C-alpha cells in the first residue's frame, strides 16, 4: 500500500509540496502513530505539530491534515507521512 501511496501522492501533490514533504522526513519531523494496510496516521512537526491521516479507499487515497488543506489537496504533511511509512517499510524488508 505504501508503495502505491507514494506514487499516488506524487501524482496529486505539486512538486514543491512533494519536495517539502521529503525534507520534513529527512529532518526527522515525522512520527508515525499507526500504520496498517489501509490506514496511516502520523504527527508531523512543521512549526506547529500537524495531525495527518491517510486512508486507502480502493485505488484512491484520502488524506486529511490539521493544517487546513482543502479536500483533494495534498499538503507536504501528507506527503511526509506517506514517504516516512514507505521508508520504514523498505527498512523492514
Ligand atoms: Zn498539512
């Protein structure tokens, strides 16, 4: 799921938000709270701490973030959460 998520988010996020999200991950700003096949929850420190959740619905990903990004919008915190989960998954294998 994480692999799919990564590419789906890359497609939905603007490239600047995508890069900002990857930077947050390398800066250690992401704390994964919950990770399952269908859901991901994370806290992302970016000035304030943002509460991010990503749900897999079929082939679609529905992300929510406390920073106030609109529906269908993919903010850097959502990118960061998904990217961090993907990295952790690759490290586990
Ligand atoms: Zn956000």
